[in-house]
C-alpha cells in the first residue's frame, strides 16, 4: 500500500502566557509526538476522550495550524517527490498544488459556514482560490457537487440556516470535495446529528470515498461509528497514540488497557460480559503537565513501578498492530472482551 502522509514525531504545544510581562509559563501539550503513516485510499479512524488532541492532529496535518515540531511528509499521487509540508509556507503549498489536496470537515457546519453567504458562494469559495472559471461553468460545477452529495440545483440560492443539520453537513462535504482533494480530515462529522441522519451522512461519505478515491482521517469519540466506517483505528490518549491496528483487531483483541476501557463502555447485550468490564476511574490528567512514564499510569489497573518511570514506546506486536504499554503481552492473556 502506498503512503499518502507520514507523520514523524509531530507536536503541537499551545503556549500558556501569564503575568504582566506576558511570559510563557507553561504549554498545553495537545499533540505530543506522534508517528503515523496514513495510506492512500484508507479510512483511518481516530478515537479518544474529549481533549486528547484529535482535532489538533487534524488541523496540524493539513496546516490549518503550524506544528511546534516534527514533520509531515506528503507523498504525491504521481511519482513526484515527497514534500515536507510541516515547514512549508502556505503560499508554497498552494504553488505546489498541495493546499487543495488536503481538506477538513468539522463537527458543526453551522459554525464552520458563513451564515450570510449563499450556498452557491460557500462552495464557490475554494474553487475560486484554485481556478478561474466563467460564471456559467462555475455554476455547473457547483450544481454537480450538490448532486454528488444528494442535494440539487434548487439549493444554490439558499442560506445555511434554511437547511437541516444533515443537509448543512452535505454542503460542508460538497465544499470539501470541490477542489478534488485526496485527503480529508472528518472531525466528528456526524456527532451533532440525529441518529437517523448520522447513518445517511456516513453512507454518503463511504460512497464518495469509493467514487473519488479519497483517503479519510475520521475523528470521533463514537466507537461504533468507527467500527462501521474505518479500516484501521488509532487510539489517542493525552496527545499520544497508544494503540493502532486494523479495525477488526482493535475490536477483537485490544492490547492497551485504555482501549479496553473505551471498548468496555460500549453496551454489550450479553450479561456474561458484565464481569469483565473495565471501568475507568479518575479524570484525564491535564495536558499542561502530563504524568511521567506512561501517561495512562494514573488510571491504569495494571500499573507497575516501571510504568511510573519509563514511557512505553508504540511497538509492533503483530501484523501492524502496535501498542504503547509495558504490560501488553500479559494483558493480552488476561483480558478478554
Ligand atoms: N487554540 C488553543 N489554545 C490552547 N489550547 C488549546 C487550543 N486548542 C486546543 N487546545 C487544548 O489542547 C488539548 C487538545 O484539544 P483538541 O485537539 O481539541 O482535543 P479533542 O479534539 O481530542 O477533543 C485540549 O486540552 C484543549 O483544551
Ligand atoms: Mg475535537
């Protein structure tokens, strides 16, 4: 499989400024060194509790935000040279034709769309940035995009507030695919929608992925959504990836205790399973001062001295299944979902 993106020790620390001298006193380690390969055509799910750095990861990858350090290597589809986009200026990215290739769709289309713009202009905006089209041509292209996402020409001259949440998300998707992207970060794209509408949007995203050959990074805290849509899943905890594997493997034999805890939160109809549930205690520690050693050690029922002292690496266990836990092999034997 061909890589589209390669993240190397990518970090994003937000400075915390305080005092009359406006000095930096600390930093929020939102994203604290992740290594990740994303393959062309896959849907990579990303899960983890609120505040663990999922949105930051998406924004830093596509350069809506600048990373603090680390690298993001973009591999072009044709046999062009790989480019490190972590340090490229936005103008250089545009010139190299990379800007439009990386897009993002947010959870709440109501806030990511200008309420005073007509749908036609919302979708035209990214297209105008890339190519010059006559008004007729532009309108045809926008109509085509609307039809692709299940809307129609009759929606061109309406404002966002005239649509339902699901329809607004369709408009956001149309805007994201308007400039023929290769990679889209979908940040909780269905979390604000009614359950019945969620399924429609998920099916639309799946259809578009297939038809347009897209690669997705699908961020959600909803595990069943990830199970439905992703080929692989990365589990994040406090700015780090703690486990990554094929979706099947994550759900059938998770190796990290945190993944176990997340999966235990999914209601299982079988009463026999209840005794094996692992309930997480304590709050997520602050990303201002993450715990030493393994970041999960303050909440982990399997904690040992080693876990408090040394940070575990994200290591391959088998077939691309990686976990960052000192006790992964013992846990694999003990915990059965
Ligand atoms: N612009 C910002 N300035 C300071 N801190 C931020 C900013 N954006 C996010 N954070 C902090 O970074 C951490 C990760 O946030 P985020 O990436 O939004 O997590 P998630 O999407 O997983 O909920 C949180 O502690 C959040 O408060
Ligand atoms: Mg988020």
